[in-house]
């Protein structure tokens, strides 16, 4: 589980990967577009009890979050991905609660950035 004190995003590490703040901000825009939809689909999959779809959507969120160095969301998505892969959704209500909280914190932070139109 993500640590409550962990930064929502390691911007310094993300900028080192991108080499350019403008590029980073463009990646954030794409991240927002993609992961908001993946998170919706993840919730639908959880509600339907579709372990394979939970795994797929969580995997996509995990990878995208790693790309922008958003550790807490990446970790929360990893836990959901594992549950889906293991076809054991018994813990997913709690796992999703953690994911949702961390994702919301991240969205609030990202939306405060000077994103390109």
C-alpha cells in the first residue's frame, strides 16, 4: 500500500526522464485523458466482477503512472492488477478505495500544473 506521506508525484524524477518541462506537461495531458477513462473502466470491471478486465485496466494505469513517476497511484494500481491476475477480487473493495484516494490526490495535483490547451 502507498505510504500516506509519499509524494503524489516525483516531479524531479519525471523531468529527468523527459529532459524538458514542456514535454512533461504534454505527457501529463495524455495521462489525464487515458487514465481517467481507464479508471472508469476499472470501476465497471470491479462492479461486474471481471477479473481479467480489472487486471488489464489496472495494468494500463500502473504503466502510465510509472511513466510520470506517480508512485502511490502506480502502487495502488499494482495491487489491483495482482488481484485481477490472481482472479481473487475479495480484497478489491479496499484496494479500490486506496486507489481512488491516491488517484484523486494525483488528479488534483496534475490539474494545478500549467497544462497546455
